[in-house]
């Protein structure tokens, strides 16, 4: 029978050396009160200690929330996560070599939950080949303290694959909207449904304990069977918390539009200012085509959907987010993972099944570091641990990939001047390097499978060929030698680059709906 406990009572059930799985996506669908209660218990008593933390998507806001509550030395001994940047306290433990740490592709962890529930030895996939998770490179290990191999190269049916071994999972913190008196959990007011059911199944298979935070407990039989995402037979403990503590900082009308309960006019979304973010988003939007399925990553690529909406071509394509939404307008910042007016919200693993199978026509992802072979690093910048998130799943499998980012970093200031680009102040950090420090995207793998890849910045566009990067476009007003080559550690192939469209650099609608 399910127990109804306080957050403090539920946190007391976590034992030393447990493998704890937490669910959430940025600030969405994360059981904040359970994490707070566990942190308070540890700080008061020193227990539990030696936990293995497992999560798929980044969880937090970089401000001490969500997973950061658990970022204490002694509380954690090992992490297996998809993304670290939103949890700087945990990232600090990893960078300081205080804990063992692995970074696996977010989609693969989501699929691993399902395989663990079914009692499988692990998840077998091509995702991750020739990237840092490949054991012939770093084997997904993030520091020197991490020794055990949890990824293995195997050959099946004559094809080289990676085996991601199933980790132990014997406790989990999940979140729902409502629970009934039998412990059935619904998620109808959540913008994402993620992996809750698979995690609960995996933990129950291991004889573990499933703990779910909800906003309200309701009478048995009052929930629609179709709204129940985690049946009560998988649930051990329900924790009811006040609504103000349960919901994140989202206006109620946005919660409903994210969850597909109510549509709002997308014309109400404000346009972006004409800065480097919008310039890059505009150039990327030129690639959009009708009747295509598109993924947008966090950060700079978020501008693509905003530009498409402003240009009146939001219906050209179906925008998707790896968290599960299909259709609508993907959100950015702390709301990343949700979409306004989605057509459908899938569990995360099923979204990644579609991605891994080549279902995406276009993918727009961030560009932190790039080298002469077209490799991209977004996962580890020296001592700073960011993590790959869904980057590897998406970039290795989309039919066409667009990396979007500024040409330099730290201090870059630009302005658009009537169809031309002016560099007001150059960034201090070069992003186009001889060799990246971490391979999150393999240019070699992309060239091997014949995948078209474009690298879009505010001043130049590059294309991947078998012999490396070719400079194909330059912004009006930019000098190739002074503004591009002097700020790269390698020289790209230069044949006859053309000018980027001048409309990108004017403060008016570009008319893409008529192109």
C-alpha cells in the first residue's frame, strides 16, 4: 500500500550508498521539496552518505536549486548524468576530483531506464561512436577519480555499437500533478512527462523505493485513466506539498499552454532585438523548409523559433524539443524543455527513439568550440563541466545539422548597420581552435556517413567537407583576413565565399514567408 508522508519523512527513507534517480528538465517537473528535505537531513545528520546520483536531462537553474541541493561532498560518491551545467555545485565536485563522474548522452540514459526496467544488461546503440563517450577516447569519464568502464564497444550484426551498461537504481525522486488515494500519479499540468514511468519500473524491479512529490492528493477513481502516467502499483510513497512550493515560477496561463490544456496567441510573444543572437537565428531560419521536423537546442538556437514566429513561417515546420513536446513554439531559458501550444507531449525516451532513428530533418545546436576537422565541443571547457545533454543523440542522427554560435566569446560587441555587420569590440576568446578539448560532435563521423553540416556565426558561415571546414559565406562589412582568419587557430578552405543576405542585418522583417 502506498504511504502518504511529509518530504522530511520521505527523505529519511534514502539509505547510505543508495543509487538515487532524480527526474526533471531544467526547472520543469523536478521534485524540489524532496531534494531540499534530503539536503537538510544530510547537513543536520551527515546521512545519507555515499549516494550514486543518476539523471538524464540537466536539472536546475545554476542558482542552487534542483540537483544543486545534493551537491555536497560526502553525500555523493558517484554521478551518472546527461548534463551538468545547471548544477554548478555538483560540477565543482567533479572538477575538484572529489567524486566519480560520468557524462552519458541524455537520450541514451532515457532509453537505459526502459532497458533497466526490462532487466536488460544495458542499452546498445550507435549513439556516441567517435565522441568522448566512446571508450577508445574518454569512455564518458569526467575526471581522474573515475576508473570503472561503464561503456563498451561491441559488434552486432557486423555493425560497431556501444553498450551502455545498466547501473543499479534502488531509489527515485519523481514528480506529478496529482496523486489519488491509491497512489496513481497524473501529470496533466506538467509541460513535460519525461521518464517517470520507466524510472519507477526500473527501481521497483530492483526492489527499491519510488517516492513521488505531487501538488494535491485526490479521491480514488477521480483521475482519468488516460491521465495516469505512473500507476500506483509502481509507487511506494507520495508527498503532497503546497502548490506554491510545488510549481516553478511560471504564470498559470503559461503552465496551461505548456501542458496542452489551453492555447494562447503566439503573436503575443515579443520579437528579439537585432543583436548577434537574432542575426544568427535569422541566418539559420533561411534554411527552414515547409513540412520538415526540426529540433532546437538550448541557448543560441532558441532564437530560430522566435525568428520563424516573427517571420510568419512558424507553420513551415514542426518544432520539437528533446524533452518531449512536438509542435508549438519551444521556450527558452528556465522554461527550456516546454513549448507553447504543443500538438503532443511524448515521454522523453520515445522522442529520442525518433531522433536516433533519423526522424529529424534539421537540428540547430550550439557552438562553443570548433576545430579544423569540424569537431564540436560543448561538454567540457577545461575544468568547467557542462555535459552533452541530448547533443550527441541529435547531432549524430539528424539529416542536416546547423551549429549556431558567436565567432568569438567573452566581450564580443557587434551592431547591425543598414545591411552590414560592424564589430564594435572583438571577443577575447577564440572558438575556432586547432583541436577541441572534448569531442561532443565528431566531424569525422559526420563525413563518414555523408551528413550535411553547417556552422553559422554572426559574421561567417562554414560548411563541413571531407577535407575539413570551408568558408562559404561572409557578412557584408566583414574583412576576411582581419575579422575572421586572425581570430582562428587554423585556416579554413576558402574558394569563393558569398555574402550573407543583407536583410539579416536590417531591423525589419525579412519576408521569409515569401522566399
